[in-house]
């Protein structure tokens, strides 16, 4: 019996270990650094294959530079709740990888013929290739693994940022970066190229990397990070053929407002909505080699061109009213009296807080799902050195007041529970405002 109880405890621990601290808001993963997101729709779910930034230290990578030793995979059914399935490939378990280089950069994954093929770049142990990068493949029966790496990288392919595209006729293509962007057909086995690689024509001059190809209504979109004005923006070219030649069509997203030099993208159509996955350095503002994945909705113009995507903190998806609503990931806020700061500057994975310090200052969080439930109370984790008063409104800064909460005077965080009235069912927007000039800091709110 004791052994059986121990077994159950171990199972519970493993289940908890594989559920990451993930949210609907941007960035979507907050218990580790993630970058270079490759999003794919498999088996009715969205699977996310990012690279995994870690902090280099003596004997572990090159200090002050990118450091990556493994890959995780995440999945979601609603783009709101994300599950971490754990490590799927580690540099120490790939026969051809030089495990002293910590160079497991941007990956991709594709399904074909009952198998999932995971593509990744890394530095090889071969002496004549040591200064370059090769691209390898790991194969699994499931999108979340276990993946078994091939014993050798793809012959004839040298570079970074592999991307796989399967055209409507069934032909698979491999794109990658390195002295431009190259493309080659893949054989049916998905681990060998079927023709000689060639550099894609028609792209703009300047540094480019991270190709990601998709097709919509007969237009082939080749997207890539492109250095414009000293940092990477996301740009794209279009063609009527997956191999080109291409015509430059513009910028999808301007350079990062958080000071992140890089960006990296993927696109999916999920439940009739297009989404852009990308990264910034939200959780590491002073060091842009530790990055975090984000998601925002994207839209097309009538002529097929892509509308520019403006990065948001709110991200996508709905937030269950009974869960912790991180209002710092807001949609809108008043022009003055509101600021956002880390809860703990020494541990940014703790997230952010909202600071309201002027009467009538407000912050709005959209897309809270109350379903068909009848909530009677609202909880707020907050603090106020002088003792302040909050109001909760629906849908706008002058909308109906549904709750008022006094935050007691003190330095420590408190969870305050107050009655709520006049709530509507379904999806609503929430506005939290300050009702006096006594500053209040808010971590989260939730409903019961």
C-alpha cells in the first residue's frame, strides 16, 4: 500500500511538472524563456515548437550570446491554456551535434505519412563543418514525442532556421537561412533533399533569416525577419510558385518596442482565424538573448496583402472569469496615472503588476468569459501603502460599476474579496479604476 501511495505521488508530481505556467496573455509562457516559435495545427490542437533560451555561464555556452541546449513542445486547444510536454530533443542525445556549442536554434515540425518530423539546426562535430551549422531531423509517432534523432544531418544542407512547407500537390520543400534564403525539394522520406538547393530570388537586399512559408488563396507568402532601421522587422514577399521568384510586399510587424534585436515568426489558420506567433524580450528587458513567445491575430486585405500587426500585451483567446486575470496584460489604459512594473525585478517569471496612482486612472482587459455562471464575489490581490479604493466596471471606463473594493493600508499584498452585482453572462470587458488619490498596486483579479 505504501508503495502504491508513493507511486501516485510520483505520478502527480510528473503531471504537475509537465504543466507550465502559461497564460492567454503575452507572453504566453512565463516559466522559461522561449523564442523562434514554429506553430502547427495537428490533431485539432495547436502545437508550438520554440527554441529554448537559457542564460550562458562559465562552461555552459558563450557568455553574452545565445545559449540553447534543448527543445520543448507545448500544446493548446484554445490558444489560452498551454501545456508543456517537456523536452523532446536535447543536444546531448543527437549523435552528430557538438554539445559544447549550445546551438539548438530555431526549429520546425511537420506531419507526413503517419509520422512527425522535427527539424532543427546545430553545430556539427565534423571538423570541416565546425564553423557552420547543419540541419537535422528527429522523428516521432506523436506530435509531442518521444522523438528519435537521425544519426546524421541532412546531406547537402548547411544553415539555420529550417522551415517545411508541403504544397497542394503533395511536394514538400525545405527552406533555410544562411547567405540568403535557400530552398530545396524534399524526398518522400522527408529526411533527404530531392534536388540541388538554390537561393530564392526576388528578395530585398539586406540581412534576412528565419524563413516561414505559407499559402493562402493561391498566393505563396515567404516571410522572414529582415533588418530595417538597425533591428529586425518581420517582412514578406509573394509569388505564384513556392520556389519563386518572389516580389517584396512589405512589413508585417515593425521592430520590437521592447528593444529586442531579433524576431522570428510562424503563421497558422486555426478555427477560421489567422494568427502570428513571434517573440520579444518581455521577461528580460536588459538582455535580448533571453526571449519570450507571443501571439496576436492577423488579417488580410482584399488583395491578399497582410495588414500590419501591432504587438499587444493582451494577446489572443478568452480568459475564464474564475481564473486569475492578469490586468497588466491590458488592451487599453488611461493616458495618465497607470503604469506596469515587474512584481520582482530579480525574478521576472513572477510577472507584472498594475500601478494606479491618480484618481480616475483606469486599465481595461478584454475578453473575460463569464459563461452561464452566476458569480457573486470578486477577488483582488492588491496592496496600498496609504489605503486606496478600486472600482470595477463593465466594458468601458464609464460603464456600470459592478464592484467596489477598499484596499487596507499596508506594505504587504492582500487578497480582498468583495460582493459583485450586475454582472452579465458571456464574454465581457473589464475596467479597473482608482476611486481616490491613494495609489494601489494590483496583481490579479478573479471571480467566484
